[in-house]
C-alpha cells in the first residue's frame, strides 16, 4: 500500500468513527426526546404529589391550631374567674375577722364601722376588676342601664322620666351591663 491508499483508509476510518459518533449522539438525542415526552407527565405527577403534601400539611396545621385554641378557650373558661376570686379573698378574710370580733362586742357603732370598711374595700376590689356601679342618682331613665320596677305618679314634670329611687344597684363590667339597676321612675 502506498501512502495515498493509507491516507484514504485513514480518512474512511475517520469518517466511520464520525458517523458512529453522530449515530451515538443521535441515540441520546432520541432518548432525550423520549425523556422530554415523559417529563411533562412525570413533572405533573411530581407537582400533584407536592401539592398533595402541601395540602395535607396545611390541613394538619389547621387541625392543630383548632385543637390548641379550643384547649386555651377551655382553660380560660375553667380558670377565668381565678383573678376575681383571688381579689375577693382578702375581703372574705376581713368579713371573717369582723364576725369573730362582733361576738366580742355589743357596740353597734363599732360593728357598723367594720362593715363600712369591708364594703369600701370590696368596692375597691370591684373597681380594680373594672366593675362599676351604675349611677342612678337624678339620672334619666335609660332602658340599657335601668330596669323599671315601679312607676311613681304625681312627681311633677321635672321628675317625669327620671329615676326617683334605686331599689337594687346595677353594675357594669367595663362597658357591658352585667346587672341592670332596679329603679322607680317618675311619671
């Protein structure tokens, strides 16, 4: 073989190798095309799985939140009065001491002073809990605050629709009426 033939053989081998490489390259391209055809379906399934997981986590998180708030609400209902009771206990202690000391004395003035002190202490405790007595003295009759239990005729035009007498005090907790004042109203 001469040099020309060798060159031709080498060129043919190079061409064959190039064709083989192109064919080999075409095969992955064909695989990639098939993979691209499968990818949208697989991608959609993966997205569905992710969304399912996200949904289940959200549902579980909401359920935990609901249970936690229900538990907190139950605890508030059961222990909500603790603050009020703790505030009232010293007044009860004072009443017990007054009862014990009342047996030792017959002086009504001393007993009365003791009762007034306890009453004032109790009113301070209620004020600290945002409980206020509803004012009825010379007040206009208001159905939101007062309950009319008697109508007093013949009081004059200046007393018409006004509170004449308070038979039972009413109380508000913050701005909410917790007990209406029972009053007599002028007619």
